[in-house]
């Protein structure tokens, strides 16, 4: 029932090895600010799609004269050159004009009037492209499973700010959404492309949905921030749909927006490089979603390929600061939803216990799995656990991540925690958190990758449903009398932060 494979080598429960390969996504409110340390840097190459520069192409080219054209990416072999096939205006002796001398309508077939402009085999640096319908999908989750050995190499469309200048007077009178200028700089990408030729037959293909990918040299078990801007080109539902994946896990699905929309995705890297993917899954009409300003900020490798160490308790000075995420590099906004935030989603309800004594201080432990834990005197000093989470005693507040998976990895014994899974976890889940006494700590709709917070309690029960059917029940002990660490996973829940 896994939505994605976290690690084939990770041990479960008592035989756990440190989890460093699970991808943790946290979708955050657009109003949060991210703290970036001096050691952090940009990992995405050409995230603004400013290269190749269309203004530098010949004046007779589509790139220069119309402000748009398509390119292959870094995954295209130089040994397989592109062959141009151009559409001509109705009167080829006169310059193209969308009103008085438009292009002859496109027809498809071996001798049809279709168009491919190779642009001298220039490629888009940094990115790889694949035709979306050639990429296999998980039959249960729909996740795209990229395989360079079998996926067909695609082309992406680049547009500069000349394109909307000449095209909107022709486009808007038809009652269509104006073509936008780039959000940043002079150029942007469009994910429903042009110029698709079947690599085997050499014939044109109408469906031009393209998947855009880049593999990043992330450092293991570190926090990163992905940001990007998107905007739909048409107002037709299903025409502009795009799926965004990070490390193989779906983080967003976009349909329609009337203006540029900013997205922020926090994630924790695994052992291997991290792939980000923007996959067009609309109607394939060549009129797709615009994309600009793709950025991933986080720890970068030095010139020798070495990574900075992940945050640790030893790096803290032992003051009252909890120190778990306050090393600068990890303060990327994922922990910026602490005590004053309800968990990054404005529609989530943060519930607190009306009985203030039920925060663990009055729990005498008589029916607790940790019989020696009376809550009030447990500062974690007698525990073997050296996790930052419990370094200064039981935290006042927990922030959990709904990762949408049923993977489990932690050091608590079977008597201290449990995970019961009854079905595939939904992308948008109804989550209910209660204490040992049945008091409601949190209730709300949480999407895969979102975080939510509540006041701490010794024993936590989490019910995950699709709004109708219960899909998973998670319990764990949270007083720090038994091991509890950041990034511990209990089914669809990950311990993400604390206060």
C-alpha cells in the first residue's frame, strides 16, 4: 500500500537504522518566510528558462520573429540530429502576419503541413524532457515512473515577452485568456509543447504533453525548499493540468489559475539525488501551463563533492533554545509554523485541551506503557535517546507531517506504538488527533506533504480517513520516556518539528 518506496534497506521498529532515504514533503502557506544559511545555495540550473536566449536567434527564425519555439533538453543525444519541417504563411512571398498573412493551417500525416524548427539543435541547459504519454505510471497512485531507457525524448516550448505582444491582439478577441509575460526576466516555459515527432516513425504526433525533469545533487537527510510560479494559458478545465513530483512523490496537481501562482514545497532529501518533475497531463492541445522561477535552495556540496553534516544536538549550546532546527540551514520555513501557526493551512483547526493538566504533567502513568513515566518529572535525562526532540525534556508542541505513505521506521517497541492500515491513504485526508483520555488535539483536512501542530500529550492516537472510510490508525508514545526522534515515521505520519 505504499505510495512511494522510501528505502529497501531501512529496518522497521526495534531493528531500525537511521532513516535518511525517505522523502518528506511539507507544503506551506504562501505567507511564510524561509531562513537560508550562508552555506545554502541554488541547485536548479536554468530555473528561469532564460537560456537559450530567443533574441539571439536569426531574424527569420520563429524564435526571434514570434518570440517562441521548442527545444530538446540535455537528454537529447547529439548523434540523433533534428530535421526541420516548417509551415509557411498563406502567401509565402510576404512576411507572416496573424491577421493578413497567417500560417497555413496544420495538417498531420507523412506529407502533412506540420512544423518542426530545430534551431540548430540548440538544447535547453539543465533540463531533460520526455513526452508524458510515453512515461509509465503506477497503476494505483498514478505516479510517473521515469525510465530513460524507454521514455521518449520530448521538447519544451520557450516563450519570451515578444510572444504575447503580437499574439494577444489575435488571441484575446477569441474570448481566450491573454498570454502572459514571463513572471521573472524575459522568458518562461510552456509545458504543452509543439514539434513532436515520433522517434521511431519520423511522423508527427498530435499529443504534445511534455514532462520536464531535473535531477539535483542534494545532500542526504537535509532540508530543501522548492519554489516555482505557474499560470494556466486557457480557461478550459483539463486543458492545462500539470502534476508536480519531488523524489517520485506527487506534491502538487495544478489545473486553472487566472494569474501567476507561487508554490512552496519543503522536503527532506534521501540518500540519492532528488528528481523534480513538472508533468503536463492535460488535453495535449499545445496550449498548456506556463512555468517560471523554478528554484531549490538548500545545502550544497563543496568542490570535493562533500556535504555539510545534518543538524545535530551536539551543535547546540545547551541553552533554552530547542536547537533542533535552529542551525540556519534547516530553518527553511518548514518549522516556521510553530506555536503561533496552526500548521501552514489556514483551514486547519488547531485544537487544545480544555483540561490544561492533561498535557502530560498530571498523567501518573498507571495505565501508561511507560509505567515509570509520570510526565512531570520526565526531562529525558535518564533516557538513552539522544534525539534533539527529547534533549530538553518533553516538548510542549509537536508538528507532524502527513506524508501519505504507510511506511514505518522508528525505535519504539510494539507496546508503545502501532500502525493499522485499512486502505490506500488519500491525497487529501481527514485527520483527527486525540489524547489517551479522548480529548481532541487536532482535527482538519490535510493534504499529502502538509504539516499540522498541536499541544503535546503523552499518548497520541491519529485517525486518517478519506472523509468517509477510516484508512489508518496510528498510535505512539510521545513523552520521551521511550525513544522518539525527528523524522520518525509511523505509517502516514512523520515527526517533523517541535516547540
